[in-house]
C-alpha cells in the first residue's frame, strides 16, 4: 500500500510538471508573424531580392557616362652630352627635366545595338524572378510553420489524453486493491492493473519528451532562442468548404511554381535577344579636358612647353565575325528557351494533377474528421458504461482495459484528423496561389 501511495505521488508530480510549464500563449498567427520576420531562410531570401533590386537600379543600367581623371608628375636629373646637326656639341651636368599633366575624360556609349536596353529589361525580369522566389520560400515557410505548429498541438493533445488515461488506470488499480482487500478480486487483477499503469506512465513520459523536443525545433524554425517557452493553442478554425473548380482556376493563374516557370521562359527569350544584339554596331563618344607642362634643360630646343584644351572623340565598332561565339550563344539560348517551355507545360500538367489529388485528400480528411468525432462520442459512452459495470463487477479487467485503450485511440485519432484536415486545407490554398491572401 505504501508503494502504491509513493507511485501515486510520483506520477502526480510528473503530471503537474507539465501543468506548471505553462507560459505565454503562442497562437498560429503570432508564430507566422515571427517566422516571416526572423526565419533565417526568409531573411536570406529578402536580402537576395534586395541585391537584385540594386542591380536593377540606374547605377547599373549602363546609361550613365564613365568619367575618369588622371594626373601625373615626372622629374629627372641627368648629365647630358648633346651633338647637334650642325656639328656643335654641348654638355650639361645636372640637367633637370620636369613635366606635369592632368586630364579628365567622359565616355558615353551612344548606341550598342540595344544590348544595354535588353540587359536592363533582363535585370527587371530578374528582379521579378527574385520576388517570386522569395514568395515561394515564404509560402513554403508558412506551410512548414503550420505543419510544425499543429504537430506540436497534436502532441499536446496526446499528452493530455495520456494524462487522462493514467487517471483512469489509477482508478482501476485503486478499485483492484479495494476488491482484493474485501475478497472480491484477485492478486492477478491487481498486478495487471499495476503493469498497465506503469506502461501508461512510460508512454506519457515518452510523449512529453517528444512534445518538448518539437517545441525546441519550432523555436529554431521561428528564428528565435530554442529555449523560449510557450503554450500552444490546440484550437483549429476551418475555412468554408473549398471548391475544386475554384482552386483549379486560381492555380492556373496564381500558382507560384507556374509563375516561376513562365518567368524563366521570359528570361530565356531575353537571353536570345541580348545575344542577337551583339551583331549590331556600337558607337562610343568621348569628351575630355587635358593640361600638360614640361620644363626642359638647355639641351632641349624648347625650354618650356605647355598645352591644354578640350578633346572630343567618336568611335564605331562592328563585330562582323567573332569566330562563331555569338552564333553559338544564340543557338544554345534558343534550346534553353525550348527546355523551359517544356518545363512550363509539364508544370502546368503536374499542377492539375496536384490539385485533383490534394482536393481528393482534402475531401477524404473532411469525412475522416466527422467519422473520428463520432468515434470519440461512441467510445466515451462505451467507456463510461464499462467503467460503471466494472465497479459493479459485471465486466472484468480485460474488458475495462480494452474500453480504456479504445477511448485513448479515439481521442488521439480525432486530434490527428483535425490537424491533418487543416494542413490539407492550407496545402490547397498554396496550390491555388492564394495562401498569402
């Protein structure tokens, strides 16, 4: 009897540990906000989009002139022997020569065969591609947050159900001890009850360990300290029943995978145009101002020389034949575009398949939830009656245990069906391209 009281106290302490661990409630909406602000992959994706935005700016457009400034000074101190053309000669020791120069030049590409214009269009479309990739990563993160959050909610309910199961096992063991005491039961019934209670306690401890591990993993997903404590909300709100036709229509125009494939086809088309533009001539203009001065020794005809003024230039270049490089790039770009068009067609067909399969899964899970809800009610009624009959000695411990296990399974199955349906619902919204709405 003392052992039983000690075990009873120990298990109650274990159960209370879970109850005392209550912290601030973390709702799914709050978790989503945290993830979109702090998730490591989301932050990197946003930075990548920012890089593409900078590359799409005026400073990288090629439409601004290139300005360079140069300056220099030269000094020499030499001993010179000079013979002139008339036969005279002279020599100068320490003949000093000094020269100074400075210039500023601006160069501008007047025409480059539209390569610059097409490259800017490509930068703009690359920015659009990065934004789509960022959206895709955000959508995937949202799906992952939903999955992990409701996995924790499910584990929370499993822990609660096991706690209830332990309470029923306690009650069963207590009754078995009392029956044995008054000669109405057997030692075997008491031992079986004790074994089942021990097994239930082990299952509870294991479930609680998994629950706590999942919470730490979830903190990492949210991009915050893994030791942060929080309480999960097990409530689930479902949307109005989704319609397959509506999801399919929205998917064809909004699905992120389809949009990414369309964008890749557009970029391939621009690659072809950029490579074709290399065949056209290029015209460059330049303007500058320069100054030069030199101070020379007596051996030089001019003791001092200074020049300054404006310099203008215009040049034309035409890549008539570059050994076939441009032609090769154009041919490979056309094949690359064809491959991306194939990818787009395949993605559109796969999208239809995914929507049909996902909607059937969604429909099945809606049915499963209704069925599991009925099972919970039925097993609760059955257990209540079995418990009453057990107290009257009308059913044995095996029948009581079976009713107890059936109730536990029904409660867990209902919780799983509830969260599975929500994930299925969210997945359909992602396929329809309306998850972020």
